[in-house]
C-alpha cells in the first residue's frame, strides 16, 4: 500500500515536468506548425494562371495524423485528408499547360496517393478506380506511384507498385489510364525484381 501511495505522486511529478519541458506535448492541435507538423507550399501553374497551394499536417497519435489543404490566401482549409503528410508535387497529366497536384499521406505503414486538378480556384479530386469495374477507393500501397507516358499518347499513365515480401523478388504492377475525368485501371501484371523487398 505504501508503494502505491509513493508511486502516484512520483508519476504526477513526471507528467508536470514533461509538460513544462516540452510545451504542447499534451495539448491538442492549436493550428501552429512545428517540426512535428510539416508545412509545404507549391505553386500550381496554368495557362496565364497560377495558384498557391499550402499543405499543413499534424499528428494525432502514433502512425496517424491529419493533413489540411489551403488554396490561395484563404485562412481556412478547403479540405482535410486523413493521414500524415508524406510528399506533395505537381505534374501535368495531359501536357496541356495546366498542372495537377499529387498529395501523399501516410496511413499506418502505407501511403495513400490522391490526385487533384484545378477548377475555378479550387482543387477537385480525380477519382481513381482500383478495379477494372469502376470503384473509387484510391491508391494505397507501400510505395509512391510513378507517372509516365507508356503508350505515347501525350497523357501520363499512373503505375502503382506492390512488392512481394521476402524471399520473393517480384512485384505486382497496376497501370491506370487517365481519361480526363478519372484514372481507370486498365491492366496489371507481375515483374521480377533484382532485390528483396525489406
């Protein structure tokens, strides 16, 4: 009984000390960005047009977080994404001078890749069908997708990679065709790898 009485005040003292030494450790999100809340900004280009995109991310708990996306000078986010920011970059899917933006967030041990296009000073998500029959679940894998024009039609295809676990030296490749409205899965195949996925 004496040990329990002694341990309780000691635990309380540790909590107080941690709170004083690491401000905000036990506080909820207050809208500020620090080393644990990365912020990235990029400028999307269009024909005689440009728009600043700001992405702010903050953790909610281990392996989880939330990412807010701001367009232009608005003080409130246009939308939020469940997950902690992994990467953000622009690309021109149709080679028409209007850039799209890819936002990747970490969800557990996987990466969720979402693609948006500019429309009337807003970002609109481009649906991704993960099956040959249309559904719009998005791309969630352990790897970042690759964009390249594999059929040389002037539009970028999206390639998603799913590696097999050791000792297999293989991976599954899914190919998505951009129709102008959505990414539609058109085929998948397996290919050999030179190294084991760890």
